[in-house]
C-alpha cells in the first residue's frame, strides 16, 4: 500500500497486513512528520446491475391496456393495476451512492503517543473505548439509527470555554451564550444547591455571603472542578432542550488542542452525564478556522490564533489537518491578573477580578495613543489606609501591565510558524492570520500582531462565537465531520 507524507510528500510503502483495524500512527522517516494511517477496507465486489424488466403492455391478470395503467404505489416500489389491483412490476428506486472512504492524516498534534510504523509496525494502543465514539457505528458519523434519532433530537455543538459557554443547535443556530460560572449555596456545611448559573452567577462573583460561592469550574481551558462543571453543563443543556426531552442529542464539544487524555475524558463524562447520546471532541483551532470560513481543506497555510479566557491556541491547518500547533495557558484571565498585580505594585491598590476585566475591556489597547491615552475611573481598596478609594488609570498603563502576555502570544505564533514547512508558510499571505476568541476584541490587537510578526493579521467577524459556529458547521456537514472530528 502506498502512503504519502502530508508534510514532505515523500512516498512510502507499507505492508497493509501490518496495519491494525483501528489504524496506526506513523512517522515519516525523512522529515519526522507524524500522521495517522487508516486501514483500507477491501471494496465489496460491484453489485450486479439489474436488467430492467421488459416494458408492460397490459395487465397480466385482467388484460387492462397499458395506456390506462399508472404506477400507483411508487413509494412501495411496485406498479399496481387500477382495475384489479394486481401487483405488476417492481419499481427500482434510486439508491444513494456510497461515500468514498477518506484517507485521513493528522499533523504534529496527533492524539496519543505516536509510533513510527515504518520502523516498529506496532499497533495503536487499544484506547478507542468511548473516546472513539464514532467507531460505535463503524466510523460513520451518522448511521441510520443516528439519522432517525437526530431527526427528533436537537444535536448540539458546545464551546465550553473558560469564560463563556455557547451552544449551537442544529437547524436553529446559537441558542445560548452564557458565562461559565456557577453559584451555589452550602447547606449545613455538607450538601450544596445551585442558586444560579451563567450571567446571573457571574454578577454574584466577589459579592456573595459566606455560605454562597460563585465559581468558574473551567480553568485554563479545561475542567478544574468536575462536579460543578457537570452541574453547569446540565443546567445549560436543560435550558435549550426543553422541547425534546425524550431524545438524547449528540454533542460535539470544542476543546483546547493541548489537553491531556484525562482532561478529554473529563469533558466527555460531563457531557454524557448531562444527557448526551454520543460525545465528539473537536480541537478549538480547527473549529475556529472553520468558523472563520478559512479554506481548511486546501493546501494553503490557514493560521488561526484563538485567544480566549484561559488558553491561547495557535495552529496552522492545511488539507483538513493540523500541521503545527501550540496551546499556551496565557490569555484573557492572565491579562486580568496582570492588571491586578500592576495596580497593586504601582499604586498599592487592590481591585477585584471583575474590575480588572472591565478595565481591560474598556480601555485595553495593544497600541494605545501615548500622547492622549484613554482614561478610566477605578474603584479600589487602598492597602495603606485600608479604605475604599477611587483612582484614575490610563490605557498606556494597562498596555504596560499586559506586555508580558502579549509577548507570550507572539512567541507562540513564531514557534508555530517555525515548525510549519516553508512551502506552506509562504502561502500565509493569501489568507492572513485570523484572530478569534474574546481577546481578539482588544483594541488594535491585529495592528500589534501584524507589526511584530510582519504578516497580515485580521480579526474574525464575531470572534466570541467563531468556535461554536465552526463546531456547528461541522455538525451540519457529514463530510467535514468525518475529516476533522477527533475519533
Ligand atoms: P473562552 O473561550 O475561554 O470562554 P472567550 O473566547 O469567550 O473565552 O473570551 C473571553 C475573554 O475575552 C475574557 O478574558 C474576556 O475578558 C475577553 N474579552 C471579551 N471582550 C473583550 C474586549 N472587548 N477586549 C478585550 N478582551 C475582551
Ligand atoms: Mg474559547
């Protein structure tokens, strides 16, 4: 069997007998690229073409003339005589053509440990279990049973972000956009009950009495508190699933590309507990690229930088796979913490997390006007006097505070570009680098990144919902689903 390396295009021969049924990870010996090889299933012999029956001239039973016969029960696949109701002829119904099997290869960030097939030929570890959910229906995302159930249930795409959770329902679009926050009340120090989720819970942050806690169950893009995350997901899903409680939906969830197998499992289990029939994961940069409308299946450099609350995901995508990527746990939340630290260091003032975020959103600017910067009034707590005070902060100071985080993002972008084959990097000028995620709304961020990298940079149209839109598009298209969803 001939295999071509997706990166250097070198051709290799692999003995098909050495490829296990579930496929195998391989490494190209000349260039070191890793990719996944699927076993080619032998094609079934072509179906014999049925010779059409001779045209009818008259009913065989009552000898009614053909001119008066009509195919009455076409949907039941036969023609019936009008006069005597005798079944006369089978009607061939057109069959949908079977889809071409897709040879899928993934890039540097292929899941699990990669093995050099050409050297070792070792089979992939049997980690498929539920992680490879589509394998339950033979690798096809929509079997007949699934199609039937999907008709009644609302399959959903979820962007389970550190800061915001968005839900997209098939045939309906984005139906939920809430903060990823849960507030619960402790009962006698033992049990607890959820009092609010989403935006209502976020408003409570930092203002709750001692027996009520408002927390964010997601940290750094992954589940930090499994139980609370499950409750939050449950509450959101209940909100959008009111009308179809009996049919469980399939869910596709966007996760950071750098998360561990344990973290992937935690996301899947949370969704299963929240009532999912099957859970699929898609990496955030892939969903972001699809949502931003990049031509991900073409052989060009599609570079996306998703800067959310907990993580920044940088990836180059080509031919439907991730060629190179990097996920760093520095993003909007780190910027808020940096503003908080800066104010404490410079003015000896303490402000809350929400105030720091508000400062970033209101006057944050990657290239502020140094002569006449924007200013904002901030309410804080003076450490020395121990009293609440009001002070003024300007955009240049905020820029100074978040300098380290901006540089970390630039470094990640440069690293990914370095790891991308030069042939591909040369095409980045065509599509430009696309910024998604909430921090993409930081003023002049595109200008700053374009100046530091020397490449064209643009912000996606609606950076906060690009990932969920991309995951939703994947849910709607079976071909895209097969190509990009992690199995
Ligand atoms: P996640 O996917 O992790 O939930 P999002 O993509 O929803 O993150 O982005 C949330 C982050 O974007 C937060 O840190 C928030 O403060 C930040 N953010 C939202 N709007 C703006 C803005 N106008 N300027 C700067 N940062 C913003
Ligand atoms: Mg996000």
